[in-house]
């Protein structure tokens, strides 16, 4: 846990949070569980380190699926949501995810959404919420508008992120949040975040910052002026047309009678096309001439005004100057409609044209270079020329420098029942009025059945709340006259944009949260969840946090400095476990029944590196479950039946590969026995202690750093290795002085006492053994909390293993001690070397093969095998 350890945060608190789950009828799958188990491991580890850990859970309860499902089943979404949440809670408890359930919140609870509404009003008062009309994505299937972030590009066109149905654009009056005011900060502050790179890149791209200039083109013979946004003001003298978006407000006015039909046709076509599709380079752009001409602001020549699909209404100013010589899309447009091309930037080399992928002399050259045919700017380089041109335009009032963002304001209103009502009252004389704080919450009206969304007389979506007189009819908070309530509800993402603040103080009835408590716990130290929320939720939550910060209500301006994303768990067929294919969704319940919660937890962690997608393979649990049983036998001193399984499975897991465990028999025992006989008993005991301490301390260090780095699979693999090492040391030592392998331990097992395990050991060895086993159990505790606890208590500890303090490696054990290793060739001792105690097998192997004496004894023969017994010997086996 970077930052959590080492006292960086003097508060010694850790706020661990997993994404706010949306309870659905299908329940939690083993895929969901992957991130809840990870969060719980981090939580339990931090508690053992003495941190006060905030690890809450609650339910993102509002939203469309809940509403749709409830309507389909003829039930109320409140009822279904509670039922589904209960099931989620049951499943989380099944695997002992240790949440502070006293903080549980439901976002559909009026005591919660009251504060969501309060926050909406905070935004409203700060000028960050407004009603506007815009082209809205409209999903006919879900009967709702969608934010840009909620539209995906399907094979047939833009689709709804929920139902995958095709969506289209409609003009709808709508509530927006002015997230664009925060574009720059949302972008800049990405640099300070410890997040997966991919997610940062997606946010950066979504915000889409471009530096450039606005340039104003007067329309010939009219007072109209069209402003374009360009990132290349240096190419101004190469503009040969003005192209405005089909949605541009001036289009109708500019279009002459004879061009109306063609323009109207284009406008109609663009309505259902996604922005990506409209800008596709796979086909020529489509456009129509308006009949109007613009005047070049510096050169004075006339340019035709066109409209075309590839110019988007919501970017820049919704209009461009087409420079076919230097822009690829403009070049394609010019080719399609035979527009003139004027070269104004002389390229430094011809490379650029080559990289443009065309030998066509009419392909664009997009590089920078020396300006030509550009009036008094000719001879300047692109950068300098662009700056000078922008300056002149600004001086003449015809434009200026401008930074443009792709990010659009967040359309937050939904014409649906199951959401937090927007707390606004519309009064004919006073206009929109915020509902006074003391009147919050504006409650959703009780209804027997969820009302069906409707449309108004013009076919525009209308909130079903508009048809409930008891809800809409009210008095103006300002003048007291009859007025109407806003019937729209908030997008469910509003609730999840601040819930992490509420968790610090979930039952506060006086305020959204207490300032001191927020100071105590914020920010969230670990936020854990999948990449599917890369843009939507994470961007919205950052935005609201910055607003709270600006309002003096939050001490932090980034809510989630550290984000960790788990990979997806795929079903047998390699597809995402999806509710739409329920037969492929694996739920945890059955695995817990068959293997126990600990085996499932450990397997969730072990199955693959945390951030990688992985196919669920139930078979793999067997191996993990076998390992846990082995830990049990070791801790209980029942070792006789279990010896010598060494670590190929662990090694494989460390490489991140298959989790299946092959039972591999060891071949080193006999050799070890042979070597041991060459030593005195006293020597052996010292060596046993050393080996136990080294194995344990190495494992403590490595397991701890693996857990801190979210390399949970490595941590589990390392614990498996430690388990094997302890078994091997025990077997070798117990056998010393006994005639038959394991006979004495068989005795111990039948006598059933823990002491039996170290039969024949002296006190010091036994102490080292106990220390090693206790450490193993402590390291195991966050991963397999039940097994660890049971064994801990069976070993006679009075208090819980979870209250024990996390072990720290004893560096002295690891670094100072040097030991002598015997090098054998075909079982005969040929040399000795001194190495650091605990030197890994692979290094010992290399050292042996590099040893000159050993090499002489190998001579020409083939090395058939190299057997390594850590801290004791290496035996090189030769022959065919
Ligand atoms: C003239 C020009 C000449 C341009 C040239 C580029 C190269 P980014 O980098 O994505 O910000 N543009 C501006 N507004 C647009 C809109 N609403 N729809 C489609 N395209 C638009 O891109 C900025 C460039 O994209 C702008 O610079 C403009 O084309 C185009 F050699 O202006 B440029
Ligand atoms: Zn009024």
C-alpha cells in the first residue's frame, strides 16, 4: 500500500472503496466479486497494520434498468431494488467482505437524494446548472435522452449503452451541468493521479483540448458573420470554402431557395448518424452548397458557404474554413465537390505527402513549414505565421486565440420516474426558482405502478411526473403564486458523483456531511473498479468534487488519487458474463458451498494478474483448495501424509499463467537426505532454524510488497511457495535421526497434538517453526480469513488473527547471514561455495554450473538435471 505504510498519511486512516454497485436481479457474479475481494484484502491488511479503515458499501439504486424491470414485473422499483440489494449483501457476506454495514446507503432513499438535490442547487447557485435546448441523443427503446458518454458506436450506427438499440438525435429542452467550465482542471489534474494509464488516456481524449483560433468570416451581402475554429490559423490564406454543420443556427438563413432541397436532405441524413460515423474517412464527405458566399477576413476574396456531414455542431463553433491543401478531410471534400485547392504551406520535405498515404497531388500535406501565397505573412514559419495572423485578426475584431475542448456539458435531466427529482419550480412571473433548502427533499410521488414515460404534443419526451398533478402543482417559493414543479429527474450518475462523501457521515440529517469527518477520511485512498466507468462516472465524480472544493466544502479537489482496475472475468466461451446471457453467469454461491469462502476468495485473487481479463475456470479452485488444506495440515502438525510437493504450480502462477495446480512430486528429498547425513546433528539444527527464518522473512517481504502493489496472484503464489518450503524443511528435519521417512510424524499425527509436529526438535528449532507457522497464518489472514482464524485459535492464540499485527521482515535475517552450499556432481561433493542465506534456487543453479571445479567434473558429459535444495546443496546430474 504505497503511502499507507511508512506514515505518509499521519492520520493513519485508509479509505478503501469499490465502485458503487447497481443491484440487479441476477446477483453478483464471480466477476463482480473479483474487485470486492481485492478491496477486502486491502482493508484487512491495513487493519492489521493498525490503520483505521473506512470500508463502506451501499447501493446505486436509481436508474433505468430498475425502473424497466419493475414495470415489466408489475412491481415498484423500490421493492425490487431492496430485494436485489439484500441479495448482493448476502453474497458479499458469504465471502466475508468486511464492510461497515452501519454506513450502508441507498441512493433512492429520500434521506440520501435530499442531499443529491441539495448539491444540484449548489451547482445551480454557482451558475453550473442551466436549462438549454440541444440536440439530445434519444433512445426510443429506453424512451430516454442519453448523455454523449452514454452513446456507443454499434455496427449499424450509434447505440444506447444500456439496451444497444439504435439512437437518434432530438431537440429536447434539457437541464445541463456546466462541466465544460472545469475542462482545463479536469485535464491538468490527471497528471497528479495514480491511475491506470489507459483510463487517464481515455479521460484526456474525452476532454480533447485543442489550441487554435477563432476566425470570423463576414457573409457577403448580409450582416451575418460565421465564426470558425481552427487549429491552423497559419493556413488561413489556403481556405477555399466555409463549411458549417448541418445543425448550424445560421444554415436556414444562409440557404437560398434553389439549394434548399439538397440541404434539407443532408440535414435529415445527419440526424441519425453518430459523430464518429460522420467523420469517417472510409467514404467521401457529403455536403451541399448553401448558395451564400463569405468574405475572406484578410485577403478579401469570396468563398462559397457549404454545409457538410463531417462538420460537427458541438465542436469549436460548428463551422470550419476548408483548407483542402493542408487538411485531409477538407481535401476529400474538395475532391468530392471539385473545390479549388490553394497551397500555402511549403513542406520541409516530401515525406509528409508520402505519410498521408497518397501519391495524388491533391492529397493534403498536413505538416508545418514556410508560408507561401499568404500576403505579408509569406516567408514566415507556420508557428510564427499562425501567431501573427491570429494577432492581426484579434486587432481587427475578427477573431483571436482560443482553446477548444471536445467535452460537452453534461445533460443531467431525464424524463423518467425513477430518479431524484430536479428541485426547481417554474413560475410564470419569477422564472425557474430553486426549491428552498428547508423544503428538501422533493419526494418522488408514491405510485401504485411506475408511470409510463410519455411524449408531449410535439412528440418530445415528457417526464411521467408531469402527468401527476399532486406532484407538479405547487406554489412559487418566491411569490407564492401557483407554479409548476420541474418534472424531470436526475441522471443516476448524479447520485454516484458524491456518494463517497456521504459514506463518511451517512446518517447526518443536518447536512450532506460533516466537514470534520470529511477532513478525517477524504480522499478515498484506494478506489477499486473496472474500466467500464473510465469516462462517465469517474469524470462526473471528479467534477462534483472540484465544485465542492471550490465551495469550501471539501479539503480535496480529487476524490480518488489512486485507482485500481480489475480485469474482466469472462465465461467459459471467453465472453463477458452478461445479464443478457444468464446461463453463462457464474455466481459465487455454489463455489462457496462446495469449496468454502476462503478457497473462492483465494482463487479470485490467484486466477490472474488483477488487471488482466481472464476466463473463469472452475477447475482451478481445486488447486487452491488443496493448498489451503495443506496449510491446515502444516499448522496442525499433520504432515506425514503430505511431503515434498514443490513449487512448479507456484512458479507458474508467478508468471501469471494458468492457475491449475499440478501435483508434482519432489525429487530432491533423497538427495537432501544423503547430504544431511554428511553433517552433524547440531549443524542440522542450526541450519533448520536458519532455513525456517529465511524462508519466512523472505516471504513476509515479498507477500507484503505484492499485496501493496495489487499483485494479489503473486502474493497467493508466494504463500503457496512458503507452504511448500515449510513442508520441505519440516520433512527434512524430522527425518534426520529417523530411520524411515515420516514415521515419527505419523506418530505425531495419530497422537493429535501440535507438539508432535516438531518431534525430535530442540526448543530453538521448535520456536523457529512456531514463528514460521504463525507468520504464514498472519500473511494468510487477509486472503483466507476463516481458515487463518480457525488455525490461529487452534494454535492456542487467545485473540483474533485479524487483530494481530502484520509481520515485518527481519532484514538482519535476510542480509547478514552467509552460508556454505555444497556442490555435487552425480551425488559426490566436489566443491563448496558461500552465498547469502535464502539465495533463490535459480541463482544457486547458475552458481553451480558456473563453478570451475564443477565444470571440470562435468567435463564433456551432458547435464541431465540440476537438483537444488535451497541453503544446502546443488547436485548436478549428468548422463543421457
Ligand atoms: C483549418 C485547418 C487547416 C484545420 C488545416 C486543420 C488543418 P482538433 O485538432 O480535433 O481540435 N474543425 C474545427 N471545428 C470542427 C467541427 N465542428 N467539426 C469538424 N471539424 C472541425 O481539430 C481542429 C480542426 O478540426 C480545425 O482546424 C478544423 O479544421 C477542424 F491545414 O481548420 B482546421
Ligand atoms: Zn413566482
